[in-house]
C-alpha cells in the first residue's frame, strides 16, 4: 500500500459521480474558469467500469475526481490493471 502525505483527512481522494461525460466536461469548464489546475482521464478502466474523469486538488492538498461511468465496454485486458501505476493529478 502506498502512503499518501497526511493532510488531516484519512482519505486517498474524494469522488463525485455525475450522470454523463457531458457533466464531467461542464465540471472541467467550471474548474478552469475558477483558475484551478485540472487533470483529465478519458476512457479509463477503474472499478471494473470505463470512466471519464477530471481531477483537481483542493487547498489542503486533497485530490478530488468528478467522474462518469461510460457505456463503453471493457475488454479483458483493461480489466486486469492490478499492479499498474495509477496516474495522479499534478
């Protein structure tokens, strides 16, 4: 298990699930307008589903993701991602 720096909150990150990829795009746009640094992932295999995501970091250093599960099917190769490095926001 990889230890994250402690910020006073015992969580690796926080997630907000939205209804569609368009909702993720709206969140990305709002974050950019607010001057926040963002990191996006498209068509990403996570939690046994394909997802589109946008990540930000709050002033305390906590990572937040806004994500939507997509209707795209996962292939067997994408389901086996154990051991791969997970990309994180910058």
